[in-house]
C-alpha cells in the first residue's frame, strides 16, 4: 500500500487557480457624525480587506456576486424629447448606454416617447427602497423607472442629487428589499480584488472582476464638463470591466460590501480599455445621508485658492504667469483665500504648503478634495502645513460658501438656491433693441435644478415669473420668496424663441 501511495504522490493535484481578468472613456461620466439619523444607511461590520487566498478565489467571487446582484438595479431615464438639447444628450450617451442604435438628436427623433432616453445602474442601500446612483444617470429626467434584478418595476422619486460628486439618491416605495452594506473605503488597498456589478450595454446583472489599480485619482472630468462648481474627485481606479450603462452600479469587495459607485471610464473608443473609476463609498455615503437628513448637501470649505504641486503642468504655468520658481513636489500650495476663509482665520498664509488633514497625508489636490469635501460646515480639522521649510499644525473651522458654520436645510435656502439660478438685469439698450419690456439673464444655472429641468441654461432671458415681469434678481425673489405651488416661467432661448414652462416650487 505504501509503495502504491509513493507512486501516486507525484501526480497529486496541489491547486489550480484561474485568475479572473477584467474586460471599460476619459468621458464623463466617510465622515462619521454623532447625529444618529445621519447613520441611517448600514455600515459593514467586521469587514476584512485581507488579500484573497488563491485557493478560495472562486468561492469568494461567487459569494460576493450572489450578495451584490439582487441589490443592483437598472435605472431608466425618461425625458421630454421636445426640450432635450442635442449637446447635452451627446454628453450622456456614453454613460447611460445607447441601446437604440443612434446618438444625440437623431436618436431622439427616432425613438417613441415611451422609450427611455438612457439607462444606467443603481444600488439599493436600505431595505425600504433608498437607491444610490450617479447624478449624470438621472440628469434631465421627468420620470425615473427602476427595474430590479427580478424584473419588478417601480417609478422612483428623486430625493436629491449632487453634481460636485456625481452622486444622486432615489427612493422607491417597497419594503424588505435586498441591499448592500457600506464598507470603509479608506481601508481598501491597491491590488485588492474587486467586483463591478451593473447593467452595461443593456446586459442586465453583469459581474466583472479586477483589482484596485490606484486610489485618490483626480481625472478632472466633473469640473471640465461644466456641471460641478466645486467638484470632489478622488476616484478609486479599477481594471474591472466598466462600460456604458455601468454608471451608478456597485464596486464591491470580496465580501460583497460596497466600496464605490462606478462612475467613469477612460477610453479612446467609448468602451472599456482597462481603466474604470468609482466614487469611494465613504464620500458617497456622506452625500446621501446629507440629502436624506437635510435635503441638501452640507459642504465644508477651507476657504483657500490652491495649486497642486504634484501637477507638473500646473506648476510650470504658475511659474510662467507669476514669474515664480516653485518646484514640483508633494502637497497643495496656497495661492490665495476666499471671503470668510476659515483657513485664513486659523493663521494660514499665502505660500504655505498643506501636507496633511488630520491624519490623512495630502500629496495632491485629490487628497485635499476628499479630506475636506467629506466634512460639514462647523467641523474642525487639523491642518498640517509647511512654511519656510518648517512644519506647523493649526486647527481650522470649516465654513460653507456663505461663511456659515452650521448646517442648513432647504427651508434656509434663498429663492435662487431653491430654484438653482442667479439672475442679472438686462440693459435698457438691450431691451430696446430686442423689443422687450422686461427681462433678466439666467446665470449659474445648476445641474439638475428646477430651472434646468424646464430647459433653461445660462444666458437665457427670463421675461416673466408667474405672469409678472422681472427686471432684477430681487424681483424674482419677491415673487417666489414665500410662494408655494406651481411656478410659471416665460423665457427666451438663444434663437429668440419664447417658451412658457413651469415647475413646482421646492
């Protein structure tokens, strides 16, 4: 018997592992608070980010996939085709997916009104129907349909959205839904196995695998598209396959816990070429908890104007313009301060280099962006900085853009903030030349705002609000300050066409 075993041992199988490879444009695409209600969404407990034992790769992928797939949904965006602008639709084609074989305005003309303008993905994050997705997946919609993995369909309510992080929160009326736990995205490691789950190219419940390729990626996409006034970019980069339609879907670890919301891909073709980007779960969770509790995102600011010393082109440009001699390196160089700056109040000066926020190293602007962007007004942070080669630390109280240090709700917002636009008066000569008796110019129209939803963009002329002529921002505010109900807006587009459209005052 012993001799037989000896003969067989050389042929024994010790172990075979097949690595799962990921098959996805630079196109568009937590902070823990003591307030109990802000912790509404569940965090994963006892989460382990240890490297996967190669003998258990298959089992771990199957477990994560079974956990994740039922909690990832399809989101269908329906829009009023008559008011769609071709340039805006083109922008979103890559990210919704384009299952109808056309692009932009041509596709809009060919599709019937009961067909969605685009489709993306979303993740159920509570059993009572809260769903997280991307802002660009829901942008411009007059109806949002959510389809579960079991094909059951719901009409969703858009609870809120944040273009600065490309995150949105939806709600469907249902109970006992499968959902994903939030994991601590600060704990992820480069090289860690991850799964991307979504609905790319119209292929429902698709699971792809890869690794975390990098952390803290700032790719400049949110600000460059003009949709975000103060973008926060610190993406998780992965080589798990992400394609059009994956936007808003889940990036999970081997336990099936949510570590990111898939948002963008980098490619020369519009399809996967190896690089995908996800919003970290800590930031995404903070945004949706703000929206749920306050109705708006609570954003704290340092109040500094800055230069990323790790960006060679930025440094060269600054040196050329200012005739300076800054060297490329690590950290964020302060070039100025905003009004009511908490950083200036705390003693920071132009020329200081920020190197750390609390315990988090700041090597580039992406690090600073997420370290501050995931905090609320009134939060205090320890800022470590270098001045004349000496390291110092000071405590900064973060403020909102108006200099406040307390949280706000929708009720605290001004009329302009509620409807999402500012208004500048028209000159008398302009009114005379174009035969107008009244009018203001729309400025800073917010992505997803009430004004944007009815087709108004920057530089459109608002003639009347609720049948009353307007000639200044004060006129608009006076008409709508305590108004509740449907708002009627008469406006002129860039071609001189006059429209009357409306929305319900938020």
